[in-house]
C-alpha cells in the first residue's frame, strides 16, 4: 500500500495487518485511557488528538507507521504535558476494520451462497483475530443482489439479506471475548 502526499501513513498492527488512520479511533483510545485514570471528559483529549493527527500528516514520507510507534508517541506527549498517570491506561485497539460483503460474494460467484457463507465465516474469523473492537461490513444489498443474480430487489433478496445478518450475528455472538465489539452492517 502507498500513502499519498498530504494523506496519513497506514498503521501496522503487531499482526502485520495495515489500517488507515482514523482520528475518531485515536480520540476514543485517549478518552478511554483518561477515563480509566480518573479524568472523565478530559479537556485535553481533543488537543492531543489534533496534535498527533498533525504529526502523522507530517510523516507522509513514511508509508507505514507501526501502531506501537504511534502509541509510544502518544505516551511521550502525555509524559511531556505532565499527565504520566494516564500512560499505563493508553492501549489502543486496532482501528476499525471495514470490508466489502460484495467482494466476498464475488469471490464465491453468483448463485453460490454456500461458498459465500464459508468465505464470510473465514473472513470474520481472520478479522476478529486482529483484536479490533469495531467491524464495519458494507455492500450488503449489492452482495445479496449478486448472490441472487437479481437486477432488481425481490422477496428472495429480503430473505437472503436477513440470513446474512443472522449469520454475522451468530458468528460474532458465539465468541464471548467479543462483548465489547462494535459492529455495523450496511
């Protein structure tokens, strides 16, 4: 992957997976750490988030920055401004992961719902193993129309759409360690 000029570098998790930088994700991680350290609604969260965002924007000569390096930078900033008691609580999870259901359907082929569900199950397992706390599935309607081979939405599309939603819920609900996982399906 390449980070383009005036864009943010990608972030690399310990697992090696790359993510796009998300300012809301960083804000949430700093807010969570401050809350746990006894600073609810901490007034410096916005400022630190903006500062780190500006810092990353300047680092566009590097296409990839390890999340551990970003975490180290945030910890350094917290120490410098005199809030080192927040440092032990700052442990950002991997950024939100978004992926296309249409891509999984296209890989399975039109009319091959079993292959789609098998591929989706494998994809969910791989994404969950990254430790993310936010999954965003998109392209649900396009995925359903592709699997049904339909040009227009039908009742059969409604049924399959419900099946996909139930399948994703079941796979995520089966894992007790995912109680804090946020998931959206659109």
